[in-house]
C-alpha cells in the first residue's frame, strides 16, 4: 500500500513497481490522480513532480479522460511487494490480477486474473 496520495509516495511506489518489472513502459496510464495531473480545458496537464519523474525515466503519460467508462479499472490496482515477488490486486474486490516472481535469472508472470492484456513496446530499465 502507498502511505498517502502525495507525489513522493505515489511516485516512489511507482518506481518500486517499475523496479520489480525491470523495464520502463513507453507510456504510463493514470486515472487523473491529483499528484499526477488532470484534464483542464480539454487538454492533459501534468504536475511538475510527475513531469520531472517521467522525464527522468523517458516515459510518456496518458491520463484517462474525465468520466471515461472504458478506463474504469485500468489504473485501479493495489500493488503488494512484501512477498518474494509482486502482486497486483483489484482495488474494489481484492482479486489478484497479476503476479510477478523473480528468482535469479528467471521470472514467472501469472496473468490469470487479467481477461485482456494490451502490450505496447517497453524500454529496458538501466
């Protein structure tokens, strides 16, 4: 769980998740979290903190539109990283959507909780 919705906690949590994956996506998708950004006058406006974060990582950003029913659930997962790997759980029902376990040079990715997965190119970390 992330301690608060403050930028340093949210971005610190995101950095931990990216570290677990070992890669940085081309774009991060967010559901208008206050410390990330919002839609204003029909355009996406990102916060200064998030602009610096994504710029350092070379990552783009996509904010879900206001009241976008197709985006519901896209960014609403809780990440748990206390186990040997990482588990992403649905914020509303608690069901495991994704599990990632790494051991040495091997990794296991369990996607049984995801019905549809769209993958675009990702940039390797480091």
